């Protein structure tokens, strides 16, 4: 059975968007969020976990965009 990647998206009271990727391999999280980032605008901060650098492992990462 194939792994499913999940995007957890939250928007705070100031309109800042946080996207968290759960699942995926390597740089998959960046690829998964690319279109959303382009639609939402400038990426203020990107946080990558150690899983990002481990091939064939699950990836978790977060980005924040100022609203």
C-alpha cells in the first residue's frame, strides 16, 4: 500500500498561514507545497526536520507565510 502524504494547513488570527507536511520522502514536502506557496505569496520562513535529509523516510516540515 502506498504512503499517503498529508498537508496540515492552519491560519491564525493575523492571517498567517502554516503548512505542515506529514509523509513523503526527501524533498517531496517542498514539491507538495509549491503550488500552495505560489498561490499564497511570499514564504516568510521554512523549517525542515531531519527527516527531510533522510532519503526514503517520512518527511515533516513547516512553512509560515505572513498575511
